[in-house]
């Protein structure tokens, strides 16, 4: 063999060994498969997670990794990753062992080229991590939040009612100035607290998967009219016009009434909150087998980079105009959870200083 080729072969071997050492030193399980789902590489941590000590090379991924979702439905990871173009990740699947015991897994997979150059075959690298302990801590936390927020609801509702009465009594008695102002400020804070508790309660139930979905016929036209009536005072207080456009061909939507309403309310409250002048428009039109709602505002808008993050938990824009308004950054996160529950899709178009449009496509659900 010519010298250069031998050198190349030696350096490739070295590279290969280094790579092997690196992959084996990782705490996460690593498995590489080819396009047909056959294992070509794995590390020690993967053997631990799969609870096997035999070699994995040459075996079908599906024959050694038995994944199920939280309802016990079988998941084919090979099919899932073959249908994704770039990468996928999930914290919601479990591995099921032969003795029927399970463990929660973090799974992520990405497309790679196995080998060098153009001829390098396409494949996938899968990362596995046992997150059973983290999951059970998360579940305990969600359970705690759920109980606490539920228990806080009654005293807060009573306080809201009492302060509201006190404002009326003070007004009737002709007491103006600092007492009424203080009562009003207290009332506003109680309302804020009650929204926050509502969000937390919905959120913890969504994360525990205990939000029940009751499918009912919803008259979309009446729903929009109700929302316009309920939110007009809030909009007018800020000098905004709350308008609506409802397509007369609109049909009945079969979905979860409470969730549909809560999703739209969250978008409307935000539209009013983040708009200084102009209008907020609620639109409803038929779409395929369902209804498409849009909430458009002429407000401060959302920058391109923030648009990717508005649905993240606790995200609030750094824009000072956002920070002028109180908020928790939970509203849109909860909204996204509810949207998934009713199989709806959200899209967002926005430009800074021009305004935002959130569009929600809600399908008809089967009972
Ligand atoms: P918050 O309690 O802060 O309103 P949300 O989860 O409802 O939390 O919204 C997250 C962030 O998204 C807001 O803080 C704001 O920065 C941005 N946002 C949401 N809706 C709008 C809107 N209509 N116009 C401009 N910014 C918005």
C-alpha cells in the first residue's frame, strides 16, 4: 500500500477511536441508526437505559427500544424521525421494559451523515436520558400548584367581591379622593392576582394532563358578540375601538366551549393591553371543517426574535412598553396548551409599531 494511504488509514482509525471514547464517556445514551432504522453505533449509557448488555450493532432500533406515550400507545421512533426533516425531541415518552415496568425518557433525534463525503450515508443520531426522577418532581410540583391555586380561589373571590362593594359604598357616600383611589388600586391588584391564579391552575392541570375536554356545539357568531360585549368597556377605557367581522356563512363549531373562550379572551386581553391607540378587531370565518378566528391589533407589535418566544413559559418582551403593563408571561403559554388540547393551530404575524394578528384555526372535534 502506498505510504500516503496507510497514513490516511491510521489517522482515520485514530479519529474513529477518539470518537468512540468520546461517545462512550457521555452520560446520555447515544444511538446512531441508518436510514432503515438499523443500529450502527451505541454507547454504554444507551445499554444501561435499554437495560441490556448484548451488542446493539446490527439490530433494528424498534426491536430494542419499546417506547409508549403516557396513555400506553406504542410509539415508533424510527417512523417519527423518518417523518421529520431536521430534528425532534420529547419529554413525554416512556420506555417499556420486558417486565412491563417503565421509565420516563428525554428523547432527541437529529439527521446526520454517517460517514464522510458526499457518499456518506444519511442516518440519525438519537440521544436518550432517563428523566424519571425529574418527572416525578415535576408531577409533585404541578400537584402542589394545582391544590394551592384551587384553595386560593375562594378567598380571592370573596376579597374581590368585598372590595368591589366597598368602592360602591364609598361612591354612594360621596367619599372621593384617596380612599376610593386606594380601594380601586386594591381591587385592580386582586383582579390581577385572580387572573394569575387562574392561569396557574389551568397550567398545572394541563401539565398533569387532567384538563377534561367536553365537546359541545358552539355558535361562533354568538361567541364573538359576547366577547365584544364583555371587552368593549376595557377597550373604551383606553380609547380603543373594539370591532368585529363575522362571516355570515359561519357554521357551528364543535369544540371545548370553555377552552375556545379562554383562548380568545387571552388574545383579546393582550391586544387591548399592548395597544395604545387605534383598534382591536375580532374576525371569525369558516375554515375547512371548522372556524378560523383572528385577533388583530394596531399596537406596539412584536419583534421577529420575540415572535419565536411569546409562547414560552414566563416570557415577556424586554420592550419598555410591554413592561409598563403588568403581566406574568403565562397567558400565551397556557393558551398554547389549551390550543393543543382542542387540536387548534395558532399563527402570528406582527410588525413593530404596526400591530399584531394572532390567527387560530379551530377544527370541529368528534365526540
Ligand atoms: P403577559 O402576562 O406578559 O401579557 P403573555 O404570555 O400573555 O404574558 O404574553 C407574553 C408576551 O408576549 C407579552 O409580555 C408581550 O411581550 C408579548 N405579547 C403578547 N401579545 C401581544 C400583543 N398583542 N402585542 C404585543 N406584544 C404582545
